[in-house]
C-alpha cells in the first residue's frame, strides 16, 4: 500500500475515533474543570504539531470553537470540540513523523 494511502487512512481512523469519543462525552454534562483539562491537552498536542511545522487549520478552528463554547458556558460542546482538536493535532504530529521518514523514498537513488 502506498504511504499516502496509509496516511489518509490513519487520519480518517483518528477522526472517526475522536468523533465517537466526542459523541459519548456529550451524553454527559461536562464541568468547567473537565473542559479545561481537555483544552489544555489539545493545546499541548497542537504545540507539538507546531514544533514539527505541521499545524492543520481544522485543529485551530476546533480550538477556537471550543473556547467560544466555553465562554458561553456550554462545557459539553466545548469539551467535545477540545477533544476533536486534540485528535486532529495528534494526527498532524503522526503525519509529520511519517512524512519525515517517507520523503527518503521519493529521492532518486
């Protein structure tokens, strides 16, 4: 299987998993402290992606939406969005690491 297809499948699996987790979390009322922990984890993952120069714009959008939902005291939605942002950031970190290894296959030998 081509590395590009593996990457796309990995990203899709992570997004589906994150969406499933987000849906399960929204069934419960989240507290402000739970949201803050989820948001902190998401921003830490995004900082790792930034260090690898592989930030995704959907991650940034999810973080912004999470902050807005928290400002409106909708902590359930905010936590769902923060978890989604974390999953996206982790997928972008994995993509960066994978691409760092795979670029060598593109170099003529």
